[in-house]
């Protein structure tokens, strides 16, 4: 019995009513989004290499996405499509495609950040999926970005700066674990679609800036628009 007491995990610290309410507010804000369709301009910097893409982005809660990067003539050059099961990256001009299981590791391979498909879709929709079943929850005093909620997990800590009235996330940062990174959302009115965001790893190796043009949220578009069919002549390589 004594051995069992020694090996028992420490009790979780109590969560204040204010912190619990802030968590519920941020989670409810995430639950409000259903879909997003927009034109998107993306700038990706990996170390000193910069890539610019422009195209159409479709999102559907909780984890489906499709992005078509278009040439100046309107021809697709890269298509990325994913859902809760599979992620596909089709390099149209090279006639080559990659399929991966929808997992944090798959997103690390093509994006550079090991996050789940639901986390990625939430960020692109201008929302934040708060850490599930955190070990510790603390509401921190406001700074220049406003009040923030600190969520400590087993391997990492997530800190979310938010609007206390609407629950809209202003910034989010992960420290420790596989994703030491920070996201800053472009500020918009509480009831407006997102205008964009900047995502950067804390080591400065990766920075992704996304600007939306004519975004429309919760239009209930046809989910068939998210489907991707690869032509038979395209070489498909599967990663597991």
C-alpha cells in the first residue's frame, strides 16, 4: 500500500472559476465555426528560402481542408486536401502526389509543425482548439495582447491570449513538446470572418504568413468540393 502511495501521480491543482469560464469561452468560440471559403495569399519562409502561393482555401469543421495554389494564369500547381483520415499533397506540374495518414507527424512532414488536423483547421479558421484535458489551467493577468489562459499538458504548455468578451483568440503559443511556436491572428470584428494569421516557430526556422481575401464563414457549402481525385497517370507515393 505504501509503494502504491509513493508511485501515485500528484493531485492536479484546483482550477479557479474564472479560469474554467475562460476555457469554456475559448472552446465555445472554436465550436461556432462550421466552414470557411476564401482566397488566400500565403508566404512561407523556411530559414532563408521564401515561397509564395496564392489560391483558394476551403475548410470544414472539424478537420477537413482543401487548398489549391494557382499559377498567374489560374492553373492549379499544388493541391493539398485532408480530412480526419488522410492527407494528400498533389504537385500538379510534376505529376506526382503524396498521401499520408492524417496525423501530427504527417503535418510535420509537409508543414513543419506536428499538430493534429483539427488543430490546423481551427487555426486556419481563426480559432484555437484548447489543449484537451490539461493538467493545469491558469488565467493570467492582461498584458499588451490582453488576458491569457495557460494550459499545461504532459509534454507542453499552451498559452492563449483572447478577447474576454467574445472568446476570440488573439495569439497562441506552444512551449515545450514538438511545437515551440506562436500564432498571431490578424484582428477583425468579433462577428467577422478571419483576415489572416502569422505562424512562426520559436527558433525562427519557419514563418508562415496568410492573408485572406473575401473570406466567407459558415456558408454551408457542398462538402463534395473538398474531395480530391488524383488522375490515373499521376504517380502516388504513400507514406505510413
